[in-house]
C-alpha cells in the first residue's frame, strides 16, 4: 500500500500544499489549504492509499489559521 502525504507549507503570500515533493496552490489560510487537502485525500482513500496530513501549529504572534491578526 502506498502513502499519500500532504503538508501545508508557508508560502510567499499565504500557504501552499506539498504533495509528492511539489508545492501547489495558493491559499489565504492554513484552513483553506487543509480543505483542499481533504478533497484530494478523500480520493486517495478511495484508491486504497494510506493518507497522512500535516498542518503546522502557529508561531509566535501569528494567528492560529496563519492569517495576519487585525488590531482590535
């Protein structure tokens, strides 16, 4: 059985998805990137693959979803 591994990665203007060593897509938040992964992962599961998804936690003062915080 093969493994379909997906990872959300920081990109220049937001977030991208890494799959099979290649970055693809441009997403405003980690959540949006994860939703794109979920669609692809669903198909991988149907094809019999093991699926692994990695989404990084927030760093420092970054918002949990990885979008800039707006001042209150």
